[in-house]
């Protein structure tokens, strides 16, 4: 385990509300600083998978999430230090408004909380399109609301003219919060969106490269980069060790055994798979499956697996020697026809599931393992398309957005967790699956296709009680996105199951 403190200069880019331009400014700053020769570490507050893809493109480093709800506030400094190791600067993009977080839970999971945990100065991105002198009252309110949050600068976005900028700067001159930039509202960069936000980088890589370069140019022209770098360097050292996947697995194993983790004497993979050959864990990627936290692959590797990414849209076979499969989130509904047409891969996935091999599927993965997926809402009367047929359920698009944090308890034994294990997760989708959960040995979902019974995966206990997801043989599939850094035993258990 890495010890000591982290002294990486850092900034948190926040805003009064969503839609103010955080992603534009944060991604532009990352790209501009990286183009200047700095090693920039990109981070995103909250569970979002899409913005970190643009951050990774801007910096050449993995985009990493800092979510105090999923991982707990105490874990964030270590996760930050792990991601920022070797960087000259870290830029953290906030979520929603500065003080917005998990519903009915105070500051939990807010950008403000993360800024305090990281001891980082906050730069507030303000949409100034329809105001002038009032901007000073807005900034004053955000800067004074919580004295522990250091709002140390402002970047004015959507400024209409030189005259408008002059009025805004004049209003803020006596606020005590310096202005580090002003971006005009003309010449918007094209960043297309759809039903779950921005289109992921993997689906528009060439265009995304151009968009990120254009954002860098805008920020470089409109912001005081030397001043922002000086502000980032004012962040004090962050105490505590960097998160380490191998050490976190040892801690999880020790917790299971009921004693403290032994001090680190060496670094390297854990022996979760035994002393033999490392099992291959295939991880779905490509344009249809873009949602994944970087720490998951790191934990699987540390647990003893060889992680191999493959593209279900292009490859007709699973990677050679696959012993386990992870299918994360993404947009299978957009690529339903292509996924369905890849019959050899669908058959290979079904055969792997029938063999009892462990398969972990979240959200998009759940849809892919279903019998069918209809890529349009019910009123469109579109035909269902065959999927892998691993689960006795059918999925389709919905006009309703399901979004929010969840607390859940494992209801059935699986390769991921024992019965009774508690997790925190996140849902984010516009689809429905019928039935919504395995119904057990006595239910109609039992034994479809001649296989084992489909059991329920989770008992969601917050915000509302419901049963969700499926456990069938070695398959664990649900809508719930879980951050494995909070529960590293998931990776260890999964890899052990691969070796059986």
C-alpha cells in the first residue's frame, strides 16, 4: 500500500446548476493543460460514465469517478490519489449544482462535499447569459453558504459581448472571488446528446477528438490558465495512502476472516484464482458497452485474472480461454439490431452461462442477456429482437427515465456476493424488463430453457422497497450499477468462481 500524502495540485470545477457549462469548461481545461505539456488527471464527481470518456480523450489518462454515496466519503482521498499518481495537475468536474447531492441526505455525494474531502479550491462556472450585476449576488451566495467550501474563482460562461463581460467583471470586482475567465456564447462546440446525456466518445471518436480540441481552444483563449494553475497549487497536501487494488483485496479477505489486514510486504496480484494459470475474464466493450469504472478491471487483475476486452458488435467469439464474463452498462438499445445479428457470439455467451461460468451483468448487460430487446417504446409497435436468451425475461425501451441512488441487499447466493451482503448502487436507464426479477423455484420465471431457476438478485431497501435483478446459475444480472472499490470482495469472489 502506498503511504504518505498526496500533493498533486487540484481544482474542482463546479456550477450553480446543471446546464451551466461544467463539462465544457472542465474538459476544455483538461485538454488545454494537457496540450501545454502537463500530465493531467481527470476526475468526475458522481456515478456518471459518459463525461469521464471525454476527460480521458482530453488527457490521455483514464477518467475516474469520485462518488461519496457509492464508495463512502472516507474512500475518496485514496481513490483520488490512486488516479492522480504521477500527475502534474488534477481537474475534478462536479455534478449538478455545487451543493446538490443524494436526495434527502444533506451534502452526501455533492460536489461541495468532495471539494472538502479533497481540500481543493472550487472554481464556479456561471451561466451569465441573462444577467449582469446579479452575478455578484449569485456568487456571494454560493461562496458564503458553507464556509468549509473554498469557492476561489469564477469562470463566466455564455457571455454575450465585450460590454457584457465588462459589466460582469465590474459587478464581481468587490466580491472577493476573482474571475479566471469569460467564454462567449457564440461558436458552440457540437457535442450531441440523446436519451441518457452526451453520446459516448466510443461512438463518435473522430468527431469527439475535434470537439475536445475545439473546447481546448475556447478555454485557452478565454481563461487565465497560469492563474488557474497557481490556484490549483494552493491546495494543501492530502493526508493518507493512495488506494491500491491488491491491498483493498487483502483488507476484504481479512474482514471476512475477522481480523485486521496484515501490513504490505510486497505488491502484486492477489491469489484469488489460486496458484495456477490466471483465468481469462472477458469484459464487453466497444460502442454498445461503454460504461465501466476503471477500478473494476484493476481489481480483477489484482485478484488474479487476465482481463481481456472484446467488442460484441464486431467479434463473433469470446476471447480465447474465457472463464468469466463482465458486461457493464451502455446503449444496447441503440445497437440492438447489430447485437441480435451477431448470432455466433450470442450462442457463445449462452453456452458460457449454461456451463455455470460466472457472468456479471449491469444494466446494458442485463438487456443483452435477456430473451429479447425491443429498441422502441410499446406505442411504437416495434418487433422484439432476439438477445442471448440467458434470462427468462424480455426488455424494451421506455419513455420513462429511471434514475437515482439505491441501497440493496443480496437475496440469492451468486459469484459476486453472499446472501445478506449490503451494497450501494445507482440506476440510470430508459428501459424496462419483464419480469423485473427472478421469481424463484415456484415462480413462472423458473427453469426457462431447461436451465436452473432464476432467483432474485437484490432486495432494494432504499429509496423504496422492491425486488430486482436475476441470479441464475453463475449469472448475476441487474439494473444496479455498483462500484467495486467499495466492495472489493466482489472481484475476489468472481475470480475464485472462474477458477472452479
